[in-house]
C-alpha cells in the first residue's frame, strides 16, 4: 500500500506496517456543556508520538521512510 494522505511516507521501522497507527495528534474542538464538535483536521509533526499495532513506538520522524 502506498500512502498518499495523512500517512504519506510513514512506515513502521520494525514490522513494515504502513496502513494504520495510533498517533497522538492535536486538533481543536468546540465544546458546549453537553456536546462537542471537531473544528479542524488533526495535525502532527515529526516529534509527535506514534504507536504501531506490533508494539513498536517512537516519533513520527522515526517512522518516516525518507529520513
């Protein structure tokens, strides 16, 4: 699989996974007392923490294929 969206260039250096990760991304929410909505797309940088389903974790920069 070749990622062309959010995960473009990201691949687990341990197992080669490239289709799904848990990423501690940031976003902005609009909160009311009883509800919320997402206002912006999530963002992350090379320093953002990332986890692969194989158990390997690190930063997004460490998971980039073209370091």
